């Protein structure tokens, strides 16, 4: 039904109509608000880094993807070429922040891969954890430690990059924290030689708060933390896996048959090491638990 408006009311009606149109017009989103709303979730941000690293054609390309991610967060990386045991490679190092005279927390992961697969789980996942921590610890530095992140080359050939860092006189950390294989699971697997260490206690509290399990002990697959331990330097390593996988993984590394084989052992060093195996939501929960653990440890350690 159409409405009839007398002539003398046309002006008032027009004004009311224009007012209504103005009030119902869409309000432009301020540029700042649009930028904030466009920020990816922690899971998506982590997955973006994994994807960029895994998409690289070679180890140099993987390092370039990491450098680009660091630069996007305002973090400048420096290349550290090395020659060690007839091998040549390049580590990446980046100083993140913290009190200049504080003890050093060194966070690291290997960036290289084997020929098979895309190296998404082994070890774009661990490298993406180190990237996430670098970004977060730059935004909100630790109170009692300065932080450097490292991305080791040639781990797959025998921990070469990490061993070269030590042999070439790299700074000794108060703690080295390593990440290798962090693609899915409900358990934070922590390699530690001292289960009474404050970082173990902090990890236990952090995982409990996050609703995931913690498995801490000295039984753990070989990776870059071993180079530091062999030098007598304090070091731990974290993986994120299914809690039920851990016994099978240890059997496999002890050359024992495990039935069924753990998912990790079916994925790494194979053509199946692709993004399809990754669970970004589970990984993001693990990253948050590690960040929480490091902050708890920092608060009680000097």
C-alpha cells in the first residue's frame, strides 16, 4: 500500500527521509580497525610460516622464507656461514631483545630437510615455533633474559650447524631451547637431563593450564640439543606429538619394532611429510604452552 503525503508536508517528509537514509548508511571502517580485524589467528599465523618454509625448493629457500618472516616482524636476521667437518652451510641468527646485560636464552630449530617430502613436520613445524616465539618475545620481552633465535643448517647430516656454532665460539646460553617435530598432538614432549629444573616445573604448570600433557625425561630422539649437551651447555628440546606415540617413537629409535608404528615415524623422512599431516590448532596450543613455560621460568630465574 502506498502512503499519501499532503503537499504542505513534502519538505518535512523529505528531510525525514534524508535523515533516515543517512542513519542507515554503512559506516566506513577506520583503517586501523580494518588492520586489526585482518590479523590472522595464532594457528593461522603459525601455519602460514610452516607453509612458506615447506614450499621452498631447497634449504637456501627455506632460510629465505624464515628471513622474510622475521623481517615482517621487524626482526633482522644475520647469516652465519660455516665450514665444519668437510661440510659448508649457513645458520641464521637474530637477536630479539631483553635486558642487554641479562643471561642469554637461545631458542633454536633446524631449518634444513631431507630430500624426501616437503619437510613440513621435520622441521618447518619447529622452525615456525621458533619464529612465533621470536615475534612474541619481541613484542613483550622477558624480564630477566635476553633472547636470540637460531635456525640451524645441516641438522640432517649430523647436527652440523649447531656443532659449528659451538666450535666457532658462539655465545654460551644460560639455556638452549630446541624445537624439532611440532606438527600435531596432545602432549608436549620435553627432553631434559634434570627433571628438577625450574623450566620443567614451569612446563608442567603451563601444559596443565593449557589442557595438554607433559612428558619430560632424558629419553628423546637425537636432534640439535645434543650438540649443546655434549659441550656441557644446558639444553632442552620440545616436540609436540600424540601422547600415545611416545613409547613407539622411542622403540623405533632403539631399533625395536613397534606395532602400530607411531605417526611421526610414518611421516618424517618420507614423501608423506607434507602440510596435510599438520594440525595447526593443536600446534598453536603447544606454542602457547611453551611461551607460558618460558615466561614462568624467566620470572623465577636470574
